[in-house]
């Protein structure tokens, strides 16, 4: 597994956890929450009771929560595209999906500035054996074949990474 594929997979899973509401950053108190009337020195120093962490949801629960975060009219045959350009220049990314008969069922191009992220959605689901073709700057092409039926709700994560020698590595992660 390429380093960028690992990063793409980690980010994809992080986005799924965030979408499922599995972060606790909003529950963390900060000094910014202190009122003007009470300084931090006046705050009680006795230990406050800590809350137990919420139980980790099962895969089925997480999938159900993720589906509930998508518009209800797009639960079937819905794909979310997340494209990140971590390169140093603008890039054009073309995403094309092909069915079993090698017919194009989705084709869209995006232009991204450096450090830009685009989230796009389509009503085309990723059925078993759907071929995903991603082309970078009309030059570099990566292909991925979907194994298993992801046609209900799927996230296609595309990560563009710039290396020191300005070569690019393109990764596709399909959860």
C-alpha cells in the first residue's frame, strides 16, 4: 500500500467518524468558555467528575448513521466524491465511472487550487465491478474496480500529493 493510499484511507475513515458524530471536541472545555465575571484563578480547583466515553458504535450502527447524514432522497445509488489537492499547483481531475459493459455512466471534471478540497455528489452508485477511472491533468490515470456492491451510499476519496521532486501520486480509497 502506498503512503498516500494509507493517508487517503485514514482521512476517509476520519470523515466517516466525523459524519457519524464520533468526535468529542465540542465537549472539551476551554478557557474561552470562562465568563468575564469569573477568572480562571477563581474557578474551583477540586476535580470535576469526568464523563465516560461514549460506546463505540458497531459497523452496522455507523453505516446507518452515515446514511442518515445524507439527503433521504439520495440514499440509494448515491456517491460522495471528496477530492483533495495537496499539490503545489492547480490540477484538473476527471472522474469517470464505467459499468460492466464498459459504458461510461458518470464523467465529471474538477479544477482544484493548491490545498483545495472539493466535495461533490452524484446519484450514480458504485455497483459491483464498477470501474473508476481518475485522470489527473489529462495525463496521469489511476483505475480501481469496485469489489462488492456499494451502490447504496459510497464515498470516493481522491488524494493528490506533491513530492519534493514535484512528481504526483494519485490514490483512490473506496470504503
